[in-house]
């Protein structure tokens, strides 16, 4: 039996991790390896030169994070138009921040990124939001058996007393609609200033007709049956939570995870950022068991691509 080599660790098969810290350090020891990775990601067919009007070999420039065409010297800047543009922070620190944000189950705060990276809070917050944009995925229309539910998330407001809190509660609680396809993906939508009336149009927008929709007994959902959906309701007020397949356990589980995270990691969230948090949590939930780090990196895009599509 050979002894484990402590200098070359291996990820345990039993670990929930899909990408461990030592793997990150091995794969991305410096800025150059991060930039090469980004180039492979952004230019899978090679770099197109607009002067030569074809894909040509581009060489890495020595002192800048850019590449030059071997024929005409055209400069290509891989980071331009991406979330990494105009940042003084090294690309490796960016990658490390992405690693941190995708390797925790309940998320990580901008404050924690500030501490881990040794950057200012302003920089950490900016990175945090840009990285989160990589986690906004369009899951398309849901179908089959879909649980539909709504929940209320509190704003970051403090009240002088209970009476004031009670009066303002509904004003500052934010409505979040959730659609969860059983055995499939999930979508969470913030309804700014939303009311229950807004919930049914969302079903039309995001769930294919002829699907079976499971809801609670909120009156707003009453019209779904007439609108082409098979509609099954759970009678929560009668303390019936599960009756055969009529339940909303899938989406309830997500709400629990979301609220746990908002309380523990983010200490409340303002309405302005709520959708971004929902996207982040949905991304983790929808891609459970996958290498979220590579997945987030694969979502890096150029805002305005110069190469022909
Ligand atoms: Zn060229």
C-alpha cells in the first residue's frame, strides 16, 4: 500500500466538492494561466483578425494582457467587454473570487470577499456583483409537473416599535414568485411592488400550457384551470401539506435555503439587489452536483463581440 502523497492531494470521491481549492491552485497558479483559460473560452475557434479578415495566430504580448496577430500586429484584448474589463485587480484574484462564490452552499458576502482577497470593500462589492451576473441563467419555459408558490422577503428596514413595524410590514416585504419543475429546474422572480394579481401572468410567461400546476389556495390562482393548465391546490389552511402528489415541497425547500442564506450570509437584502440574489441561489440549486466554478466561467461573455458570428 503506497502512502498518500501529502504534496499532491486528491479530492475525496465522498466529498460534495466538485472542485477543491488545491485543484484551483494547481490549474491557475498565475495570471497568465487564467488569461489563457479565458482565451480558450472566448475564442474556441481561434482569434479573428478584423484586418486580415480571418482567424489568425495571435501571440501573447509580453507586458500587457493582450494578443497580437502574427501578420498585421492587430491587438486583441480578451478581457475587453467582459466582467474583467477596466479592473486593476489581477485576473487570478478574480478567478479566486469566482471560486469562492461558487464553492459555498449558501453563498458568501462581499465583506468576506474583501477579507479573503485583501481588496477594498468597494472593489469586493463590484467584483461580487459582476460575478453574480455570471450566475443569471435563463432556464427556459418549465413544463410537466410544476410547483408554483410565492413567498415574502423582508427589506432591510428597522422600525422604532412594533406598531410601526406592523403598519409598514406589507409595504417593505418583497413578493417573490417561485416556479419549480419536479425533477427539473427552478425559477425565482422578484415582483417589485408586486401583488398576488401579478402571479398568474407569470405562470403564462414561464410555464408551458398543458402542464400540471400545483399551488396553495391563494385566490389569485383560481383562474388557472380555465386557462389551459391542470391545476391542483393544496389546502394549507386546513393543515394539509401533502396529499399524494399534491404538495409544494420542492419550492418550499428552496425558500428555506434562500431564507437561511439571506439571514445568515447577507443579513437582509435591499429590494434593489433581490433579483440578483435570487439568480445566485437558483443557479446553485439548478446546477447542484456540478462544477459550478467552470460553469460560471463558461458564462463569461464579451458584451460587444468584434468577430463575426
Ligand atoms: Zn491580422
